C-alpha cells in the first residue's frame, strides 16, 4: 500500500506540473490547480502517516514477537508482493527523470517549478538499479558576465528557450533605446558567444535526450517480456472464462501488443530525429531546434506514460492464483489422518472406554476358598512328624455384587465420564468440519473477488489514461465573428479545459490506488486462508527458517471413517443394569421425623488417680483427706450427666 501511495503521489506531482503549464497558458483556472495541489498535500500526509504506522508495527513485532530490541536493524523482504508492483521502480524513476528534464529545459533560466518533498527518494534509495536510471537534470549555464544578456538572433527574437512575445517586444525596445556600441566588432563577438552558449546548451540537451531514449528502449523490452509472460500463463485463465470474456481478453491483449509495437517504432523514429537535429544544429536555427527538442521530450514523455500503463495492465493480467479444488469430505479425512490433537483426543476417549471395563471388573462376584493346616511332632524328637498330631481347616467366602456400593458408583461415574468425553469428541469433529468448510468457501470467494478487482484495476487504469489525455488535448478555439461583423459574446471560460477535468483526474488516481490495494489484499488474504486451511488439516510444515512449505493438499495422507471409527456408545443393557437396583423408598407423608438437637458443651471429666505404692499411699491419703471437699464447680453426679456413657472406662 505504501508503494501504491508513492506511485500515486508521484503521478499527481507530474500532473500538477502539467497543470501549472496549462495555467500559465490560460487553459485552466487557478481553482482547478489548487484542487490538485490540495490532493497532493493530502496524499503526502497520508503517505507519511502510513510510513510511521509501518515503522511502529515493525518495532512492535521485534519486541513482542521476536523479543529483540526495537532498534535492531531489520529489512523487509518484498519478494512476496513484488508481482503487485504494477509499475516497476525503473519505469517510475524514468518517468520522474523525464518530467524533471522537461521542466528544467522548458523553463530555462527562469524559476523552476515549486519545490516539493520528493516521495520517490525512499523507493529509489531502496533500489540502486532504479537510481542509475534517473537522468541528470540539465545543468544551468554559469553566471558569466558575457552571458547575462539574452541572445538575439538575426530576426530580433528573444532567448532561444522560455521567452514569451512580451519579453521579445521588451528586448526589442531595449535594443532600440540602448546606445550604439563603441565598436561593432565587440557587439558581434558578444552575439557570437551567446549563440555558441545556446548551441552548446541545446547540444547537451540532445545528448541527454538520447540517453533518455535509450532508457525508454530498455524499459520497452521489459514491458514486452511482461506481455509474453501473460501470454504464456493465460491458458488456465482462458479455460475458466465465459465465451464473451475470452473474446474480450484476447482482443485486449492483442491491442496491448499492437500499442507496444507502435511505441517501439516511435522510439526508433525519435532516435533518427535526435540525430538529425544534432547534425543540423547551427546558430541560425537555434530557435527551431529548441522547439523541436521540447516537442521530442513531450512526445517521449507521453510514450513513457503510455508504456507504463501497458506494463501495469500486463502485470495485472499476470497476477493469478492456482486454486486447488478439494472436496470437504476429503479435506476432513486429511485432517483426521494428520492432526495430532485429534489423535490425542481419540486416545483420551479410548482410555475412558477402557476405564469402564476396569471399573466393571470390580462388580464381578468373588468366591474365595481358604485352606490352612499344621503338623506337629511327637515326643522330644523335633523331626518326628505324625499324622495324628496334624490339623487342617477350610473356609469358603462368597462376595456378592449387590453389596459393592462404592464399586457400583465408580462404574456409573466411568460411564457418565465416557459419555461426556464422547460428546466432546463429536463436537470437536463437528467444529473442525465447520472450520474446513468455511475456509474452502472463503478460498472460492477470494478467487472470484480477484477477477472482480482485476477488472476494477483495469477500468481505473483506463480512466487515468483518458484523464491524462484530456489535459493534453488542445482547448476548442473561440467562435469566429458573425457575418454582420458583430463580435459574439464569448464565455470567460471559453478556450479552457473542462471545469471538472482536475476532479476527474483526482478521482481516477484515488480509484486506481484503492483498487490496487483491494487487489493486493484479496491476493494476500487468499494465501493467508490457504495457510489457515493447511493448519486445520494438520499438514503445515515449516523449513529451517520457519517459513511455510506450501504443498498440494491432494498429496497428503487420508484416513476414512471406516479406518478410524469413533468409539461406540455405551450399550443399552449396561444402562438398564444400572437401573435394576432401586433407590431406597421415600418416607410416607405422615411419618414423624425425630430431630436430635446438637449437644452443648460437654461436662468436665474428673480423672481419678491411679493406686500408688505403699510408701506413697499414706502421704497421698492425707492429701486426699485435706482436699476431699474441694471439687470443681462443673462436677456433677452420674445421673445428671447425659454424656456419662462417653467417658472412657479407664477414666472412671
């Protein structure tokens, strides 16, 4: 988008220079020029804001995603969006160079066009090859005292470049009022020096113009290669077009090739004209040669503009995507075979199914048979074992399933958990299927929108071409006088461009930029959606640099539902078996329910001393006699203590 804004701003600046020339010629009003100037300033502000936003996004990506300092040097790789540079940087640099050359040459020693910040610097500095294609501006002549007066030819005309009729008349008056020179030889020498200076200036301009023409020829070769690429890749697109679209596409491509051939012939003709002007350049025809140079520069500039539109049209037609038709059911099978999270969810579901069987084993009836015995010896002989002294016993224990309440609850819980996990797995598969169908539908939508936006860009290019031609067309002449000799009433705007010419140009530029941005967004969104589909299918593979390896989906492995079925539901007989054990019957409505109140604070318990030895019994007896009347306030008799039975026997 920033590149599109830079190209849009550069095109508006070239159109502004042309409108300024039309303003001086009286072909356009100042209000129309101001409209374009305002659009230029708005575009410049928008471009600066876009560049600032991009810089902020890059630094945020460094800090939040890459975890590196924001001032770390990083360059963006624009190879992915290079096909959307509809006008190459070399072509754009050539257009700007021709515009600068024409403006400098046409104005001569006068004040050049209004200086503005050139937004092309960023794009040109990024591409050294484009910088080499920028032709140098025509150098102004040094301020030599001998060269300050304007050269006057034999017919009394003014400067070779940039003099109007008013200036010529003023210089004629100055030459008449000027006192005669002291010597006619000095005047002739001055005129000869000025003529030689103008001749050298025109000769240098012809050389630089020839250099520009060579660069135009190189760009024409690149445009021809773009058209050939479109012809080579148009087979698939033509196969998907309707009959009317096929005829239109074939006719338009043929017209583009014819226009490029015409421009190539024109460039060859311009080369011969430049050589002829250089050979015929003499001091007597400086004015005619200068006018011819201006005409050649304008003709070459028009050819370059037309060539840039052909290149943009060819590159727009070259943008294509290779849609891969895949059935939603096949995509679902690919996802089933390659998604690791799907495999983990199925493994968890199988584990839950096995847990049901594990808990069911605890509900089986148990029958234990225990047999024990011993054999003793007789007499004092430790090795004399005899059968009469032996004993043997047996025990049979049966554990019925009806008494296993905890195991039965665990079995029920396992069944409920399995049903819940199974429903979650079904919902998970449904969501994957929904996501896959939505992504496939979005891919088809992007494919159709790409063709729609392609036509929108083509229409916008045609509008820009038409509005540029409207600025170059001569205005209609004023009406001639009537037969009776009366002068007809002439509108003040007669002889000027249409009042909406500038607005049409601004709208065409804005529509071209917006359509270019929309086309780029759709193309990028298509590949982003394709990457999301690869992620949903579980076939997104990355290389060692972390870049997605785009492969056809049809080459991926698939697994059908028969090969990997969903675990079965819980058998109905298991659920019926759980209902065989009836719950406890409810209490009747008139049944009395006894509610036991919570006990209060338990009474204190007096612990009696344990019996002592004989030595200590007498002293202890005396102490008990002294303290026999001292009892705690909380002590009560056994009959008054409701929790007396809770006292341990060893404390009583």
